[in-house]
């Protein structure tokens, strides 16, 4: 996986030396294959809703200072 690859690269970085990525240096790695549990149509529907939510959240942050009910600025 990408996460495993990133962790392995970080551990093998110069001056870190957690492990060596040379041939035969690592034990046999196992991983599980992800199998989706929903059909492609449901996946597309959910992805479209997620993209819509992200668009709605864009530029949500304001430049106005936040304040408490008593008027104190945070």
C-alpha cells in the first residue's frame, strides 16, 4: 500500500537506519486486498455527494475574528 511504502521509505532514510531495503533484507510482507462491499452505482452516488459537500465547505473560513457571547475576541 501507499502508507506501507511511505513508512518503509522513511525507515530506510539516511541517518534513520530503522531497516535496510536491500534485496532479501525484509521479511516477506503480507497484505490484504480491499474488496468494495457496495456496487459501482452506489459508490459513484456517494462520491458525488462527497464532492458536493467539499465544494460547499470551500472558502468556509472567514477573516472575521471569532468572539464569545460576552463579546470577548478569541
